[in-house]
C-alpha cells in the first residue's frame, strides 16, 4: 500500500479516537448537560412517596432543582448546591444528606442565555414570557430558568408529611396543603420546564419553586403579583432517571391518563 495512503489512514484513525475521547471526557467531567430525575410524576401522583435516593446522592447530580422528600414532607428547592425544605409549618430547613427523596429533578446549572429584565404582573404573565424566551432555543428540550428579583406578594404552598397507607396526591393537596401569602419578598424562583412529549414522565410546562434571599420563605409557587427582576437560562439536552424498586411501583397501573389530575394540583 502507498505510504501516503497509510499515513492518511493513521492520521484519520487518531483524529477519530481523539474525538471520541474528547466526547467521553465531557461526560466524565460532569458536563453532559443532563436533567437527573428521581421516579415518575405518574408514580408520585398515584402515591409513591417512599424515598428512592438520599439527599447526599442526589446532590452529586447537580446544583439546582426541585422536588419533595419522603412522605411528601414539604417542598424541595435546590439552589447553589444546597437542598432546602420548605416545610408545612412555614419554616425553611437545610436537609441532611441521609434524608430520602421520592420524586425530584436536578441539573448542574450552565447558563446558555440571560433575560436582563423581567416585569410580570402575575403567574400567567411570567410563564407566558418564559414560553416566548425558550422558543428562541426550541421548545423540545428541557429548561431550567433561575429567576431573581422582587415580588410585591407571592403565594406558595407546602404539604404535611404523609403516613401510610398513602393516598393519591390530588387527595393530599385537597386536605393537607398549607398555603402561605408573603408580601414584599426578594428571592429566587427555580423554574423547570419539560416539553409536551415528556408528559408521561414529568409535568409538561413550567413548575416553579421559590426561596427568599433571607431563607425564611419558600415553597411551590401558586400565584404572585408584580414581579421585577432578571433570569438566567439553561437549555438541557439529556435526561437520566432512577426508578423505585419496591413492589408497589413494580405493580402500579400506568394506563390512566393523569394529565388532568397533574394540572389540578399545579
């Protein structure tokens, strides 16, 4: 074989190996731009509230996210790598690494864009603006938007810890939901978006949790008035999930359309 041809083939092979190694290094270094999820929204709605992973393990997969704790023990806000609980008594707590999680999402925040100024009169106004923002990227990926600013008032909820036998989450929200109205708050909203085709895995659209800067107020956002602030956008292209291993999950019936129930508690 011609020496020049052999040389070209060797160079091409080395380049291919280098490309693969470079791609693999992105994953090994945690730069894989992935959303990590514990369990399914469908399972959670059916009452699958036993912990699947510990807070300590969960934190290794990112630094921003939201969810809840075993038994639906309050609302979770993950911000700057710290896992906070907005408890049903209105308190904000940093959760220990041995606490367990039945349902949550987390990612490593990597800013892909920014929204320098946001002025929104209410919840629908804000999410409408966020919808327009992500259209710039394409709405078939996942997003986390970190929104910081001032609210004239904001209404959040938390949930009392449940005991077995667990009831469906629509029944929990109807009976054991605690609602707090907070005025003149400065803080951060963690806004997570899933596209419509992932509706069987998580809630399609926006899911918002709030944490005040002084770490005294927070929870799942139900409503607000008069927000002014800014946002940072993270577009996410990869999805990873861990599922429960208990018998209740293995034998659960997922044929029911849960979209109506999911919307009713959001």
